[in-house]
C-alpha cells in the first residue's frame, strides 16, 4: 500500500480576549496569530502472511509487516502580533500600542520505519481424554525514526503596527548574535532513535472439567530503545539506551453455567511502553505550553483482575456484567513542569507518578434486537485514584508568602468515573441498509494535571450524539455516511476554582462563565460534521 | 613709627608669627618622619592561572574549560570563543585586583562553586570583550547599531549550586548572547536566556559592589533567587529592546542601594515573587538612595516600568530614590499584586522635562500610593493629583514639568537637543550633586538595610552603606556611589 497526502493549512486567528498579563495595566484587545503550514506525508505498507498445517494437530502461521512513514513540514511559519489599547475610565481609547511582533520559521521532517514479524505454532494433542491446545510463538519488531528540526524567530525593534501586509514589517533577529547561525533552539529535536522489541510466549488451553475451561500462559517481552541527539558531549541526556524485560503471566478461567451463560475470572499482567517520541529529550514549541521529553520515563506495568458474567440469549443479543481491578505501577501522565531557571516558563512533560494508581469498577453491557431494530448499551463505572505532590502557594503568618508541597489524591489523567453509551441499530440485509444512532456519555475527567494544588484542568462531562449509515446500491457498491455531533456539544475545560475569586482586573476576560464555583478556561465547539462516501468491495 | 602704627603692625605680625611657627612645627614634624623598610612575606597565590595563552577548549571535544585558583593582578586573560569557563561546585576562582578577562564570542562563565572578582578602586577588573569602541554621546548612534548591545559573549551564569559570587570594582560589558541548549544544560539555567548575569540559588550569596554594567540584551541581571547585596554600582544602557536591569524573582532577599542607572531598557530595579521555589523565602528587597535617569525607553512592549517596580507577591521598602526623565515613575503593581501589606515607601524624588513624563510619575493603571513625603509635593497644585485622585487614575502633570531640578554637577537639565531616551550612558556627564541641590538633606534615614550576606572585605560585602541623608546615589559627604 502506498499513501501520499499533502496538506496545506492557512490559519488566521484574531483573539479579541486577553489578560493584563505580565504586570502591565494594558487591556489586550486583539491578538493576531496566523500560521501557514504545508505537510507532505508518504506512507508505504506491505504485509505478507502465511498459514501452514504442518501435521494433523500442528499448525504454524506467520506474518511480516513492513511500513515506512515520512513526514515533511518545510517552513511552518507563525506570525503573531498583539495590539493593546489604553482606555480611560469611560472606555474611550486613549492610545494603542503593539507588542510581541514575531515571525517564526520551523523546518521539520521525520521518517519512521517499522519492520515486524510474527510467528505462532499451535499444537492440539489429546491428553487424558481431553483436547488440549498449546500455542507458542514470538514476535520481533524493529522500529527506527530519524527526526530533523530547526526553528528561528524574528522580531522588531520598535512598536510596529500590522495592517495586513506582512512584507511591510521590518523583521530582524532579536539579537545581533542570533543571526550568526551559532544558536539552535533545541538540537535535541534532531535525533535518531531505534526500538527493538521481541516477545516469546507459551500458552495452553484445556477444559479442567467439562464446564471449566482454563487458559493460561506466560509471555516474555524484551524492549530495547536507543536514541542519539545532535547535542554536544557536555549535554546530559544527549543519548541513551533503555532496556527492560517483562515477564507477564496470565490465567483465564471460564465456567459454563449453561449453554448460554458463562462466568469468567481472569488475571493478567500487562505493560504499556512509552514510545521514543516520549523518551527522547525533545523540546517542541506548543500552542499553550512547550512539550518536552523525559529519558527517565519508566514503562507502565499493571496487574489486572476481572470477573464477568455473560448471557447470550440468542441471535446477536447479549448481556455482560463485570467487575475489574487494576493495580498500575508507574502510570504515565503529562505534567506541567517548571523549565530551567525562568520563573514564567512551564512545559508539559510525561512523568511517572511514584505512588502508582489503582482503578476499580464495574461494567454492564447489553444488546437486544427487536426484529430489524436493536438497542445496544454499555456503562462503566471506574474509581481511579493516584496521589501526587502538588505545589501550594500560601501566606504563612511568620514567613510570609511560601510555596510548599501537599499530597493530593485524584483520578488518573484522562480517566472518567462514568462512561456510557447507548446505540439504536437498524440492520437489514434484505434492503442492504445499516444504520446506527449512538449516544456517548463521558463523565468528568482531568484533561491536564497542574503542578498546583486544586488547580487541575477538568474536562466537563461530554454527551455526544452521532449517526451513521451504509446502504448497498448495487452489488458491490455501497454508499456510506456519518453525521457526528448532532447536538453540537461543546468540549469545556474548567478549573475547580470559583471564578469570582479571580483578580478583579482579570474578571472582564472571564465572560460566559456558567458554573459559579468553577472557572471555565476553554470551550471548544466543533459543530456538526458530515462525511459521505462510496465504497466498492472487490 | 607712631604708637598707633606699631599697634597695627603688632596686629599684623602676631598672626604671621603664629603661621610661621605653625609652618616650622609642621616642617619639623615632616623632618622627623621615620622610614621603615621591613621585609614582609606574602603567601603566593594558590594555583595561579597562567595568562600566557588563552583559556581554550579547542581539541578537547567539548566546550568546557574548568578553572579554579587565582587570576593574578595586572594580567589579561582570554577565554576562547564558544567555550564555557566552568567553576565546579567545590571550587573557587578568585580574580585579584587589576585583572582583565576577555571573553570570546559566545563564551560563558558558569559559576557552580565560588567566584570572587576582587577589583579595587585603583585597580578595577574587567570582564569584557576587547576591541569595541563605545558610542556614548547622546544621539551618536541608534540602538539597533549601538555596539553596547552587540551581546558578544553569553554572560556569567550562577547555577543552582553557586555558593558565593562577588563582583567588586568590576566592569561587565558586551554580554547577553543566547545561552543555548548546551550551555544552559551545564549551568542548570534556561536555553533562551540572554542575561549578562544570572544568579539562581536562594541559599547562595550574590554581592555586587562598586561595579559597572554596560549594555546587554534581555535582563542584564536576573536574580532567579538568592541572598543579595547590590551596592554603589553604575548601570548604563542596560538591556536592548527589553529587560529589567536588576530583575529579581521569587526567593530573593537583600538590599539594593546607591546604584546609578542611566538608559535602562525597562526598569532599573524590579522585585517579584514569581517562581518562588519550595523552601525559598518570599522576595523581600530594600531599595534606597538609587538614581535613575532616562529609564524605560527601549522597551518595545508597552506598559512596563522604568525605574523601580514591585510586583507579584514581593515585599520590602523603597526610600530616597531619584528618578529623572524616566518613562514611568515608581511602580507598585496591583495585578498580579505586590505584597502591599508589607511594602513601605516614601521620600522618593522625581523630575520630568515633559508632561509625558510627569503624567506617569504615578503610573496610570497601577497602585502606587502617592506619599506626603514625595517630591514634587503631592499637593503641588490643584491639577496635579487633584482631590479624589485614586492610585492608577489619569491626572494632569503639566504643573510639575521641570519642577525641582536636582542640580547635577554636569548634566544638562532641562535637557535640550536630544530626545530623552538618547541620554543612555554616563558619557562625560557627572551625576554628583551641587551643594545647592534640593536633594540635600531631604532623605529619610530611620530604617536599616536588609543585610543577609556575609560582611567581609573579600568573601562578602565590604561595606553596607546605611541610608544617606541626600536623596539619590551620590552624597555630598562623599559617601554613596564612588564612581
């Protein structure tokens, strides 16, 4: 398979909000922030697989995957400009000024190569009068990436006003020295990285009694990651090699209560490994925060316990009820961290929480058809807890203003306590029509962990309604379509801090607040989206 | 000769005789002076550093030159371009009086241990770039072309383990190049930093006395945290298109006094508690008897300060300061607010040649509370700070334009011929005051400096000059700023 995409984006932003930030008395009236990008992506993919019956009860299947992804983004150009006005007591404009006139050029490209091979042997002998299935095999995966990045910024030496003509602005390097090419913002963004993973497993499946099936095994995963940046020898973290081995046992018990009912009990260990995109100490300019990598990031391991009851009354109908418990070591979350010696600069960095996390909960799933029309629903409740140190800025009666550390427990980043969805389904092979109306509810969850006590960014519960259909028009040709977000639900992010308590001078920028004891900091409105297409099946 | 004449002669002679006797006695004393020539032994400097060839990192495969020991009086040292001269956390580098250290392009001095530049009045030290001719006459050159802002070398970076840094009778010039990834990683600082001097250890001591700072790029002096004493220094053309000259952040405690600032990009002295680290104290700075001339004009962003500024949780006091033709007056910020409950001020003097300046004596939009001890008097006229004036209000400063000329020894006031911002360096001006100056005897001396650094002639602050009775940095009695 070969896929090429070219994407041009021209983004013009005029932000009429603003804060009297950086200790100035100005009211920021307009912030213009424009961006032009061209991104070219090439993806090649090839898969080869085989299945061999080696003997009556001995099978071998294998697959090999090769893929190459290239991404080239030459000269991403960002232009930003603030215009401030000074207003008198009656709101009239006394004077205006310009600020932060900046033109930034980024050049980046990267290439990712992925080679993977999988092989599985299945041996099904009869032992002690029962069918036993042994499976063993392994996989090997070799991934490489090379990334190139350079960026430079131009500014102006005086208050210039922008009236729509970029070429008329006299851009210069911010310092005479920056123009010599001696300074590269972050050579850590120039890197090559390799990841090799091999895994071997052994698994068995047999019925201990007629109604009790036992599936168990162990899997060993070896991970080796290496990266090299363009930084000099004096740069700690300039290169690194990380390797680890995980032994992952699992056991699944399935007890057949009747032909249509099962009870399952399982335990398994699992890993989630950070990609080299998180481990390399890169530093990428983000829109609100810069993002940095973390070579000391450990991979996440978890012990998972599940209990589940299943009922299959017939057809596609089913009812599932379950409970789960996960004990997570070294969960990875994205924290906001202080950067270097600058008091104002904060970055987002993936980190492990030392305390680990514990999630437990219950889930219910249900599907029922009434002729051509069906209803499917599921609901999961998760109680998630992790404890991390947070900064608290407080006024000590003797020492004055102080900053201390306080432990705070909260759900894992991104983990909602309530998640549910209900779908109405229509399926008719006779007229070749498939339709689905889906309602998805995601409860409140932490969008971004703050370094400060009680100031995490919470994403408000989100309810979304989507519709999709597929209709066969003629033999192998079908028409399909999707209409997403029918109710135009907004994604809103809040601080759990009463907005009335915020500095009076900045209150005027907090309009449209809708929850008294919280502060809305972001509201994204996506509107309804439509997608339609024709599909031809060979 | 009549008796009358004789009497007059006597009248004349007696004093003459007394004078002659005094001269004779004096001469006798001179004749009787003794001479001694006794052998004295001075211990040799430990680990003297050779000035025979430049300190170089070439061929080592890295940018690092580690240094400890003594740079010897009278010698000129050079650091090769692109190298980082590092004083390790357990080491000390001391510069004897009369040392010149020439910094190559994009070089830096990273202090992870102890650094003392022990210049003296007669033998000042230089940390500079050679071969640059200063262009300091008013309007001689535009800021964009002024070599003061050439930012040749990166600066002195006091890292998070720097225990002590002393700059005494030392010139710092032409620094402010961007640190970059590699240098900032070694110093534990920030790659985008463009400071002539950074100090970033709230447990460490930073002392700067009787020194000079010239040019720079961003904040010429950024104290991220530290125990500081900044006494009797002169700052010229500090910062290019932005930057507060002495900018202290959360966790900084100490005193700034008798400093002279001319032509700073933004503020001369700024205190903020922003970024206070866990365990670090609240920023608490006492500022007194400082002089600010033509500050704030090169800042391209608007609404910034120009002389003294307290903001975001900083506490302290400021008294006896003089601001002449600064773009904004003494500024107390209300959002994010300074610790106004623990901030006291008064006896501050301002002079402005234009109404644009006097309209901002109490900057619009901030919370500086006019004090009855301020000059010009806050009741100078019915228009200037009228009844019902609240801090931050717009008012008409027309009546106080050119009121209260501070009477410098040699500086044209009112200015003429050049825009206010073009008076950006000391040049051949002299900001000492005439005995007839209205500044004389008007200052407040009923408070103490906040001294948290060690007092020591070499490894500390050699003189903590108490508040002086004349407003500004120069005292008629010869105390204060010695430049």
